[in-house]
C-alpha cells in the first residue's frame, strides 16, 4: 500500500488468515463434491464469471445500484476540494467523486484499486455534517481504497457464491432425487447440506473480516486527519439520524450495508453482531477515544 495511511498489521494478518481458512474450506468442499461424483464445472464457471464482473465492475455496479452520479469540480467544488486535500495528504490518486440523491446519511468508496475507484456521498450526509466531520468520513472511505478492501472482500466472497450456486444446482436438477450406488442418501441432499455448512462458515469469516476492516478504516482515517473526535461525531450523528429516516428508505439501502460508512439498519450487540458487516457503534467510538487520548487531542 503506497500511501501515507497508517499501516495496519492487524488488518493484513486477518486478511491472510481469512484467505487461508477460506482456501482450506474451498479445497475440502471441492473434495466432497468430487467424492460424491458431482461435476461442479458449470457452477465454478458461473461463480468465476460473477467474481470477475464484481471485481472489475464494482464501482459501476455500486453507483448504478445506489443511484449515484459522478460530479465535476464545478458542480461540487467544496467536496472536490476536500477529496483533493485528503488525497494529497495520503499521497494517493484521486478517485472519481459522486453524489447519490438520498436522504439516508451515508458514504461509500469502491473499486478494485486506487486507479479504478469512486467515492460517493449522499445528499443526506452533505446536509447533516460539518466540514471536519465530513472530512473524517471521506478519510475513512479513502482508506478502504488504499487498503484495496473491495478487491479483498470480493475474492473472499467467492466461496460463498460457489456454495450458494451449488445449493441451487442441487435443488433445481435431478441430483436431489438420485441416490448413490449403495442406495444411501440422495446425492443432492448431501450436496445441499455440505453447501449450506460451507456457506455459513464462509459467511461468518467474511463478516468478521468486514467488521475489522471498518475498525481499521476508522483508525487510518482518524490518524490521517489527526481529528478522531470529528470522525466520532460524524459516526454519532449518522447513526442517530438513521432512526429518523423512513423505514422503507432504510430497507432499500440495507442490502448495500457492506459498502456504507455506517449500516442503514444496525443490529443489536447480541448474537446478531456475528452477522453484521460493521462493528457496534460503541466499539468504534471506544477505539476513536483511545486514538484521541494517544494523540492528546480531539
């Protein structure tokens, strides 16, 4: 990562460990499929196609899905000026800048690398945040680009895609009715059960990595701007204002939570946290408070 964002060994370690565990799980999954005589070539080709499309087109797909529109420096001079300043501070290429017409106060950055990325903010967050708070949010999002988080999470999701497609393959073909040579359980049932287990494990691993990458982005963004309290204030505002957004708008935004600065529909701090893309607000604020104390400022 050739930028001035603070390095995060914890994030690197978790990425490597997660990929290693997912790789082992993938090998075991393929071994089971081969053992029961299933030709998974079609499923692998489909999953590979989806992976490539998601990898190379993630910025365009996200903008289209979230109704974002690229804006020029003339259209949004203050926003562009802020992004210019942060990119200069981080010594990284400037991403394309976009605005989504939505009252849901949020932001996201996506793209496979620093040269193919887009940073998008909603009109809702532009209306609600002070300049220093918005700068903290933008620094958080730019750190995702610098760490190539989208590329890593896309690759990490590959096994889940394979398992999900294999489950559907077993359900919608004759595999569910065919039995093995010894007259045992239907092959399709075996495939479906194994696929569900594999999907569940890969889902939990990628969600755990997603939560840590949000903490890493908070840390990197706060250290870049040297104003952790501004990012904490933005987090508190955004999360609090979510409660005043109509439920229908939040439900429409929720499928894209993995991209967002803060989840549109936040879960509680119980067992539901295991399934969340973001860590609890309290944990994010605690980390920012520690950083503020270390820096001796707000």
